[in-house]
């Protein structure tokens, strides 16, 4: 698992309200692949949402994201899987966020977990390091959303 952290001058509640709302994910997406979701805010583990996406290599596609961790104003994580095609490869990777209030700020951790991914997949993902710049940009964009 790789992670990036940033102290953001906003409450955990304010930050979490954005993280749990799939309609807002494209606003803080550091990958630039997220396009749109019509799903309402997430309330707990087991829920899912579909995100329309676009990648230069294979165009438009959809991902179904199952919520695998949820603690109100503290933590949220989802496991994405292709939604628009049958995909025999289930890498079981996860994207997640953890929030820790620190006075007037919140320590925000964004992470990518590929520890459940088969060996070949982890090699392709460079043990998750390929996601580090995405995490950094997502934290920057999230901070911009709540601070400005």
C-alpha cells in the first residue's frame, strides 16, 4: 500500500462530505480519468456507485466501486471493478481516504492498496507506485475545493 498525507485547513466533516459524494469525485480526481456519476452520497460498507471514466489508451468505460470501508467523517475506501464489460481479471485493488482531526486542520491520507493484486498485476502497477502522483494531485485538488 502506498499513501500520501496532507494537512488541510478544514474540518473532517466538511472534507468527508465531498469524499462520500460520487457526484463530486471528478472534482478532486488526480488521474483526470473520472468523468461523471449520478449516485447519491455513500452511507456505508456494501454500497456501490458507478463512475463513467475515460482513458487515452482504451477510451470511455465504466467502473463499479464497492464500498469496503466506511466510518463517518473518518474513513472511506472502495474496490473498483469494470462495470461495462465482463472482466475475468479481479485485481481487488482499493482506493481510500482516512481523516484525522488536528485542531483547526485535518490530516488527510489518500492511499492506493494493491496488496491483494496478483503478482503480475503488482509488477504492472510498480507495487502501487504508479498511483503516487495521482494521490498527490488528488490531495491538492481536494484542499483547493475546501479551502477556497
